[in-house]
């Protein structure tokens, strides 16, 4: 049995939870039961429709140290042996107290050697910057590094990308919360200012998005704009899109699996390494950090769309490179390695 400690809410978005759900679904398929340990009811509401049980700690999602005593109690009561943790708020004390009692698997960027971790999963394309092989030399920690361990939902497996000669569908996906309301600003620029009527804009928004009302109003007024709220088959939409505009984060790896040529941007620090890596390797086009330079970035995104519209061969090259990054089998590899910890 695998226990997973993660959260999702309007402050941190849904990325951590979505990748954990992908791993949990794969585990379930292979006969491994999963239970989620969460800090509050907000996360519970998001998990419940997926059919997994939860244990709610009623703790603070951004202060994991304050839950240690309660978590240890849960570990003892449930005889937990395997615990996967996916949160930016872990501390050395947390790793030590929890890692002494269970086989602890950590999913994410780790900037220091942590001997209490049984397994580290860092699937990011910039993982090499941390120099883990040297950091964990002579340690028992199992290292699962690089994009072949990207945890994607099963809809992203065995996809055949479709590349059309003309660009008529553009996907806009701005993260679970879209704090800076980029989706709406892009639409206003493309549709109102640039009068871009030959392109359909498909906009994916999470239910935690605070601008849903005004986005819905925009959709009503423009027949080439369609909103998708809490979509459950985003892979299909990605495949049908000729170009995607996306914030950094796990969505970029999903777009890779679909081979959808992508223009990306960052709005938090931890997205910068990833978008720079994709851009430097000519896998995606990046317009950089949008904070404090929104107008400039939106202009740039528009220019890049025109550029890709007129260069089929560049879209083709991007699509091929993207598919080479992620093969969609990361979950299978993760479950295999996690299960091996206990045999």
C-alpha cells in the first residue's frame, strides 16, 4: 500500500496533486492501493471525484513541521511503510522525523543531500543542475532522475501527434489559478486588438480561477473563443491544437507527450529553469518571465504565433523534439522502482 502526502488549493494550484494522482492511478492499475494524506478540506474536494480515500490532518499546507506529531500518529495507526511526499514545504526536520519511520519517497527539486529519503524522483529537464549523483554518493537513496520519470495520466500514453499545414486552433493554458489573469489579457489582445478571427482559441481554466466570470463573458461575445473548465480529457484538446501557449510547470511535459508546438512563459521562480531548458534546446519557444513585463510578453507571444503559423517545418521540428522528451511511461517506471523498495 502506498500513502501520498500532498495538497492542492488556490494558492499552490493543482500541479502537485495531478502528478500524484497520475502515480496513484498507475499504482491502482497494478494492484497497489493508494491513500492520500492531506492538510485540509479544500484538497479533499478536489481528490474525492477521482475515487481515492483521504486522511485529513487539519494542518497548515504551508507549515509541514507543525503536522509532524499528527503525521507520526497516522503512520503508526495505519502501519504505513511507504510514503510519497510532494510539497515544497518539506524541511530537514520533517524528512528526518518521517524518514526514520517509513520508506520516504520525495517528488520534486531537492537542493541538498537528505539521508532520510529512500527514493528521490526529480523528472525535471534541469535535474542535472543539482548534481545529485555526487550529492548522494555513498548514500542508499534511490535516484529516479530525468524526464523518463515524468508522471503523466494514462491519456498521455501512446499518442500520435497531428500536425496540420495551417494553424487554426490555439490552446491557452495558464495553470490552475492564473494569478495574473494572463488568459484574459491574451484573448483581449488577440481578439479585440489584433482582430484574430481565423483562429479558434481554446482556453483551459481550473475551477480555482478567480476570473471565470469575465472569461465567460468574453466567450459569449466571441464565437472563436471556447472555455474548458476542469476538463478531464485535456490530452485530446492538446492533440487537436496546432499551437499551445502555456505557463511553465507540469503542463509543459504533457504538451511534450502530445507533440504540440508550444510557446511558454513563467510566472513563478520555480518555472524558470524548466522553460529556459526547453528554450535553449530549441524544443519550445519561451518568452521568459511574465512578471513586470506582461505587455511585452503578450506582444512577443503574438509575434511567435505568427512566426509558427508561417513556418510549418519549424513546428514539425518542435513536435518531434517534444515527443523525444517524454514517452508517457514515467508512471510505470516510478511504480516499478517504488515497489522494489519493499522486496
